[in-house]
C-alpha cells in the first residue's frame, strides 16, 4: 500500500476525525464522522440523500511529458486515484474502503479491492523491470550507433 503513503496528509488544522450534522433528504439528520484518512472538505455535504455521502483521499500520480502536436509535449498524469468509501451505498464494492485508480487521464478502474490493487501493482512492477531491460537495450543500441 505504498501509494497510500504518497497520499496528501490530513491538514493539521483539522482534527484527525471530523464530525458534522447532515440533514437527510426525506427527513431526519445524522451525525457523520470522517474516517481518519479522509481529506474531503465535505462543504457540500451538509444535506443530501443518505447514500450520497462519500469519504475519500486523492493521491497524485507522476506527470509524464506526452507528445502533443501543438505544444510539443503536455504533462499527462498516470496512476493517480482516490481512496474512497460510500458508507451508505447498498453496493458491497462501494460501502467498504476501495480505490479508484486512473491509469491515465479520463479513465478509471473503479472499486478496486486490496487484492485487485495488489495485482495491478505487481503488473506495474513487472513492467518497470521490463522497461529496465528496454533501457539497457536502448543504451547498447545507441552505443553501437556511435551516440551517447
Ligand atoms: Zn470524510
């Protein structure tokens, strides 16, 4: 779960667990409490349907300079995402903490369980090993071509 260590930390001005009263559409109110890892501001969560509530923490991914015909390159984030839980969802994939992983911009792998995320991390590590091999071959190929 090393990605979680890269997640933004909870700002120190907030207590570790935030609590507020939320009016529920259709009647009633509830006292909501954030899990310790939630960094959402919840400014728009003072009222709503019971199952509208979501807690979460965004994590960034590296920006890669991707070719762009007009600008040369543009920074493209990869492997960003969000640790999330929808505490009142009837969907068992959403009402337990899960990860939404964005392999690249505007694409998402929803509701990853720990084992699903671990599988993806393993695939990425294996691919980085493969990229190390490609790097070695690139260096050799350039040396053979007489360049650095
Ligand atoms: Zn929260």
